[in-house]
């Protein structure tokens, strides 16, 4: 099995797109005393900020930009868990930054936009608030056709049932340790991230060797593997109902999680999954 995976990974890495320019778009998300979700072009970012702790994290959004032109980042702000309204001491500060090349140092990034919560947010007694960052991107790719031609999931019969079934099929591959078929299921998603964040084949092969064939952070050789059951979830739709997502209903995190033992104790892994249905197909695929 391991030789098969090595061969498969090598062939997959050969499909990574290469570009003459490598622009990078980054959001610096700072938040405290509230909970935050981020999306770009109505595609939910896989990193969530939906707990009560303060956070300050840069997140890449290249692979949420389908093509050059107008884009929009949406920041959804909610009260802390247990509070009815966004508190007076809630703080959200988001900066959109741009690098001409992915290897440029952070001190050379250009600040494109900056938004933050109003100072009087507490007096407004709001259970929800939205900040938006419109911007224009110039990128060397165009993967917009995937979304433009995808089916409207709201018109698909029994779509919620189909989504749950698909996630359970993916979970079963993890339970079985069937990494090869799981990797095949998520190939398009992985290639999108690898291509538009400018990974190289050599970088990924080196990382795989260091992490025990771990491009998805779902290790091949682990002890006492435990896969979380799919329960306590909610189904949400994005991008004009072209994309469907199953996520934990409390903290909005990914539903597919694996826990395992390592020499250093307990470790875990998660894989972000968003589904779509290509035109002319009856099958949900990982976007």
C-alpha cells in the first residue's frame, strides 16, 4: 500500500500548476471577546475563529480567489458563547495584505485594506455583525468554471441526505485506514491548494518523508486511530448554493477528525471538506 501511495503522490504532484508570477493575498485576523467566521467570495475559510479565546492569525486566501477581478471578504462576528449580544469589549481587527511574490518577507507586504468593529458596538445590542472587504485581485489562474458550471444544490432532491452520506463515505475510508482512496477523493482540493499557494513537488516530497507520508496530516502508520463520529452537525450552503458543507454545529469546525497516538502523546488531524456537484453528474465531489 505504501508503495502505491508514493507512486500516486508523485504523479499527483506532477499535476501542480506552475506560474511565472506568485502573488499572495493574506488576511491578518485579530479578534477578542467574540467569535468570528471568515469567507472569501462566499467560500468559507477552513480556519475558524469560533471560540471565546483571543486570536491573532494570518490566513492565506489565494485558493479562495477563483480568478482575477473583483473579490469580497466577509467577516461574520458573533457574541461569545453564552452571551446574547456582541459585548462592548469585543474587538475585531482584520487587515488584507498583499505580497508580489510568496517568498517576500512580511515586512514588505502591502496593506490593501483594514476593517474593525465600531467602537460603540456594545451599545448597539447586536447578536450578529458583518464586516466586508471588497478588493481587486490579480492572479495567474482561473478556476472559476468549477463554480460557474456546478449545480445549484438547493435544486437537488434529498441533497442534505446525500451530503451526509458522502461525508460518511469519506469517514469510512479514514476508519479503514484506506489512505489511497481517501487521497483520490480529495485530489482536486489538494491540487488547488498546492497550485495556488505555489507548492513544489520537491517541497511536498520532502515534507511527506519528514511527516511519514502526511500531505493531508492523516498519517499512514499510527497507533490506536480514532475517527470522530459524524454527529451534532449542521449543513450550510455557499456560493449561490453551489457548495455544501457539513460542520460541527457548536464551534463550526470540520467534521472529519482523526485522533491517534504518537511517541509524544496524543495527536490529531482534520481535513477540510466542501462538496459540489459538477454539471451533468449525480455525484457529489470534494471541491
